[in-house]
C-alpha cells in the first residue's frame, strides 16, 4: 500500500456515521492530518489507543505523536515511515435516535387495581463524551468495519436500553401511585428521571444522553375499558350515597330479573335458587317494583330522627331500641304493645287503608290509592 502524506475524512452525506477507519495504515512523519469540526481522530497501535487529535490541521511529528513515538521508537527528522490505525470519530450530537418497547410492561394500576399492558416509545439524543473510554470499551470489542453507524450502536444496546426504560416506567407508576389514565400529564417528569438514570449507564461506555423524551405511554383499548367500567361504577356509588353496595346489588338483581325471559322467579331459578324460593322472592320483588313511584315504607327514629324501615326494631343510625311506641300525634313514649296512647288516646295499632295498603304512622292520605285517612 502506498505511503500517503495527507489524512482526511470529509464525512458521509448523512450524519449517521459514528466511526470511520482510514483505509491506509502506512503513514510518515510530516504528513498532514486534517480534522473537521465535529470530528476527533484516534491513532491506534497494536490494539492500544495512542494519540488523539481534535478539530484543526496537524503536521505529524515526533513532538505531537508522543505515544506512537514511544511505542515504535521513531527516529527524529525526515520522512520516517510508521504504521498505525487511524479512526475518525463523529462527536456531534445525534438527536433523532428512537426507542420503543417491543413487548408490553405488565403492571397493576395503583389506583384502579386492574392489570394493564403498557407500551411506550420515544426519542433521545446521544453524543460521545469520552473518546478513549468509548473506543476502549466498545469499538475494540466490535468488528472494525470501515464505517460504524449510530444504528449499530443502538442495536448493540437496545435490549439493555429498553429493559431499563421498562423498569423505570413501572417503578415510577407503582411507587408514585400514578394511574395510567393520569400518566400523560407526567411525561416530562418521567422523561427527566429516565434520562438521569440511563445517562449514568451510558457514561460507563463514553456516551452522554443529551436529551430523552417519552412521547407516549399507552395501553390496549380493552384494558382501558376495564378502567372505564370501574369509573362508571364509582360514579354510581357516589350518587347512591350511604348503603351504596347493597343498593347497587339490588339494582343488579332487579335488572337481571327484568331481562330474564321467564320473569322474576325464573331469574332466581336460573341462578340456582329453588323454585319455591324463586317464586316467593319474585313476588316480593314484583310488589316492590310494580308500582311506579311507590317508596318503601319508612318511619322516623324518635331518638336521632333518621329515616328507617318501618319494621325496624333498632335504629340503624344510632342503635336506639324501637320497642317503645311513640304517639305520632302528641309524641308520648308508650310501652311496647300499647294499643292506645296513654296521654291523648290515639290508636297506636298498625292501620291499613281500605285498599289494603299498610299506612305509615301519621299518614293523612294513602300513598297507594290517595284516599284520605280517617283519624
């Protein structure tokens, strides 16, 4: 191979190259080395990194090749030939590097407690910050092609990079209790945390992460539907107020019965309850839901004035015994079993309307037929 006296690399048309190996290893003292902006040149002899040159024009001499000089013991002066590998390294920032999770991150949403299959993708910028470490740790262990591109380096680290990103995202979601529905508002914060953690890893190989962006964290539509169903139930609970669970279960039973083609009793039979019990319960439920606008019979607790079922023996709000019979006219407390008020003589027995409906204490009109109730 002919001895050359001018060493230069003008780069490729694209900026995707990372390392370029000069084709000639036959050099002479006095050769001109031209290093463009955004480049660094490394001389390698016997597999060891020698002298490093930054941007500018350099005349190779024994004074600016001290390491190579020491290895091959070059004489001073003249066009002294020597051999060395010359590598041009691209030290500009590569901003359009992309990453993405090949398989989903399996997590349980910390707020709604449903399993989610989270995927994420984004972009980052990479730059060589320590040329000697980079070459020693990475290039020395790779097949030294004439040109090594950024994509090859990303492929080299892709598995570790994605694994770390998945671990970071899962850790932030779980430990900070961020729901997947709320995570879009946290992308900037998560990106910054991920950048710091990944940068620490890449520095061990001479790289710096210039920027790191998570452009999207998403999950399949069916996983979203699971959360959406929970939100609908939660809204219903908020509307129901107290006794929300038993109320919702009653609604579920009624709805199931109404949709059953065999009627209310048929719904219970289909559910495994005996026919007799199904008919009895169906009758009770039909009586409950057959009269639009009819409310369940209630009474007022004489102690805390809460509304409670008329058949209650104890108040479910204050726990007060309801064995005492309170006159609805004068408010006098009478002993259990009293038929008339000891103060005003008002009849305390359960009253019924002519239509057969049971009347709540103090009723002036029947809540079924609207007939006025005689005192």
